C-alpha cells in the first residue's frame, strides 16, 4: 500500500504584490477570495522601483505616453509623485477588497529592486500571489520579469493572468506518483474542500492500465472522500498535445507540487506564454 507523504499544507498568510497593472488587480482579487475561503490574512506590498527612480535622474529623460506617440519629461519629483499615487491606489484597492470579504489585512510600501523586495517580504508567508504579466505592447501574453524571477525561486507562488480565477474554477494537477506530485494533489484536495470545483488529474499515459493504477494511488492518498475527480490522460512525448489539453481547460487552476515537475512539462516560459491558466507552484520542500 502506498504510504502518504509527510506533508502539511496550510495557507494562513498570503502576500500579494501590487502595482498599477491589471494583472496585479487580478492577483489581489484571487488572493482575497482564497483568504476568505481559508480564513487567512492578506499582506499587501507595493514596491517603489529603484530602477525607475534611477532612470528619472538621467538628463533629458523622456517617456512616451501610453496612448500616443507624444513625449513628456521625466524628473525625480514627477516619478516620486507617481509612485506615491500608485501606492495609495494599491492600498485603497486592498482595503476595499479585504473589507468586502471581511478578512484581516495589512499594507506597506518598500523601495528597492522589485524582485528582491518581494522575495524579502515573502519570509514567513505561506503563499505569494502576483500577476504574471508586465506592461508591454509587444505581445498578447507577456511574462513580467518579476514573475519570472519569483517562479525561479523556492517560494510557494500563485501566478494570475489578467482575467484572474474564473468562476466555478476547478483544479488541474499533474500527477506522476512522485513526492512533488503527491504534494500537489494533497494541496489541491485542500483547495477543493475549501470550495473549488473538483480536481482534474493530468496523467501521462498511452493505455487505460496506467490510468487505473493512478486512480488507485489517488484514492489511497485521499482516503476516498467526496472530492469530484476526473482523469485526463496525455502523451508526454507530445508537447503540443499537453498544451492543447491545458488550453481546453479554460476554468482550470494548474497546481504543481514543486519546481521539479516543470522539468517534465513544456518549458516554463512556453507554459506561461501559451496558456492563460492561473498557476500555483508549491515550494520544493513541504511547508508548515
């Protein structure tokens, strides 16, 4: 009989990284909704980007206005004022969302390099939520540099596209019987019990025998239970097959039990660029 992994997954404190982007607001909504389901606390963080402040001190610095080709001068004072306004906007958005959901919240502003400040603020939290996109007109789905930097760390992270988490969302779990896959399954089960709409298990398989074996393993890990589970076999040797499957699960939230599972999926950059699924990646070691 398969033994259960020594793993406890609880979300009590969620850090949400906020800025002026639509993806940031999607991350805020998802974090607040999750906190309400799990009786967790929300910590908001806005980072005044030191790189932007540095650029504003370059003589004759200009910015191209978003909706036109017109240029405007950039000064240290104007950049300071803009960042202060964005921080206040982020705080008000968090306050309004948290009060509607009746959850505990706090907010602070830091100054420095964005990725470094977010990583530093993540000490002691159970999950970091942030938008996966950045400000760009160059592509439909762009992966922000902060998001990529965070994903490459060891933090449990919840990446949200601009559309956020869809209504009636279900969990998608990649399962290959590894300890990381088992962690992902148990975390998804906790989220399903908190109100998500069941679990779809991605199974590497070319025959029904493999799927039946996985069904037995999962039943043992979850002690049966009343969670609705369905199985989605796929050919792991065909990257396009997996991407097509993921794109078809429009209401899915992909949960990975660890970074090591990314090695068995398409490249991280491809996965993030080609799908608009919310993505939760647990740390490689169990969290407490």
